């Protein structure tokens, strides 16, 4: 599952504002803000939609393992 930090990093790496990401994913900006700030959770379907938008925009999500935490990369 993606973390709030990964969403925030991905959005910032792409130069997207909260409103732009929310519009692209078809959700409210406040939903993105709450999740990124750690105040609120997000339904799996909504998070999947955000992930799809970000991946289609060039983000590769890196999941945590035994040696490192979660992160992102930009696709070439």
C-alpha cells in the first residue's frame, strides 16, 4: 500500500498541485490533502486511482523491503 509520503513526493516530482492531482484522479482536493498530511485514510479504490494517475504520468513506486523504506522514481 502506498504511503502519504510517496503520494506527496510523486506529486511534487511531477510538479502537480493538490488540485491538479485531485482533478486528474476524480476526487476532492481535501481528500488528497488529508491523506498526504496523515490526518485521514483513503479507501483502497481511491488510492488505486491516485496510483494509476501518477504511474501514467511517469512515477514508479518503490516499496519498502528489509534494506530500505518506500519511495519513488521517475521513469525515463
